[in-house]
C-alpha cells in the first residue's frame, strides 16, 4: 500500500511546493515524521 502511495504523495508535494514555496518546510517535516514512525514500526 505504501509503495503505491509514495509516488502520488511525492508528485502532489512537488506541485504544492511549486505553487506555495512556503509549504516546503511543512511538507518536509511531515514526511520526516511519517518516515520516522514507519521506521519504528508504529505505522504499518
């Protein structure tokens, strides 16, 4: 499930960053939090 979702999230994030450059900080922070939780096994 996550494998299929990753490219879609990356594409949407890239478009949002182009439209709203200030979102970059929030998108990166959310990505790092989700990746960290997934790495710890909290998110399956």
